[in-house]
C-alpha cells in the first residue's frame, strides 16, 4: 500500500507536466487545426530558460514560474505571426512539417550552445526533502508539483468557462467553422491562443526543471507521450487533455514501479485500447475521429 501511494504521487506529479503541456496542445489544435510538433521543444526551452535565469541572473524557481511563461508566450506569438499563419489555409501537414523542422532546429541550437550534458537546477528552498505520513514517505516537491498543476488547470478551466473571452476561445476550439458562422472573429484569437498554448508548455518545463534532467533532448520523448495523451483525451478536447494527462502520468508511474521497462509501452497500450473502444478519444467528438 505504501509503494502504491508513492507511485500515485509520482504519477500525479508527472501527470501535471503532461496535463499542462497537453492542454496547450489541445487548445492550439482546436483553434488553429495545427498539430504543433514543436511543443516538446517549447517544454525543453521552458526548463532551459529557467536554468539560465538562475545561472546568469540569480532568478530562482519562483520568479521563473512567472517570467518563463511570459517569454514563451511572446515566442509563440512570433512563431505564429512569422511562420504558422502563412500555412493555415493549406493542408495541416505543412504546419506539422514546419513545427517538426522548428523542433530539429531548436534542439540542434541548444546542443551546439550547451552540449548534451544536463544543466543543474536545484529544488527550490522550502520544497526540498520529504514528508512522512504514517508509513508513506512523500517528496515535498512532488506534492507541490501535483497541486500546482491541478490549480493551474482549474484556473484555465474557470477562465475558459466563466469569462466571455474564454467562451469565445472554447467555442472556436470545439467548432471553429460554426463559431465563424455565428459572427465570432476567430482569426482575432488565433495569435494569442497559439502564444497561450506555448506558454503552458514553457510553464510545464519550469515545473519539471527541479525534477527532470535539463538537456536539449528532454522534449523528444515528451512530445511522443503528449500526442498519445491528446489521442486518448480526444483531439481538440480541453477536458480530455487534462484528464488524459494525469491518467497517463499514473500509468507511467505504476509501470515504472511494477513493470520496470514496460512503463512506456503501457502508455501506448492504453492509447490503443481507448482508440479501439472510442476512436474519437475519451472526450472527443465522433466527427473529429
């Protein structure tokens, strides 16, 4: 039972990274119809920038939680304005190839600048160490990461469901064509939505920095898992991205704890099972499948 609780906490912490990043990926796909393969690279950049802020400007984890998402938002805005927007009217494959190329370019630049070794990032003060609850020994930072991710996802959900801007974005995410037919200027929201999605990936990178090895390749495996999460949750589904993110985090943690090297395989077994039973994903629309 003790091990199960510890694996559950690890899964929720990892699921928090996945949920935040997958939420951004789902919003971008819903509004723009862009399969953003560079999302893993943006996650990596979030962690890298956090380490550089600490090394060169002595700005630790707490300032990075605010600064990095802002930086990544403007990175997303520039990428959308300079590159993505010109391909939106073409086959989605073109933007997929564009973002794939951006990923290769970003990873190679980071390797050239910082090498392949991992950058150091200490667990922030006050969140180090472990806490014992009976026979269960829990990492304080993992508890924080899981709780923080849940809070951010809830704030995003409240913003999307309780505000006028959020309802417009949600309508465009669920059905962009019908939203245009009802007089909503979807194009106005394309750039900030893309930037917002990238900012969430950067925020996930900051959250992962004290927990994962920070290097240029850290986003390579991450993006594959993200695509599995989006398929499980349902393409373009905001709720599905969050639920599937935490679900995959738990499956991965239980796999690592009980089945060793099969942890990654179990994620794709879960994806295959969901697709066989419900091709549109857990919360996706049938027409999206």
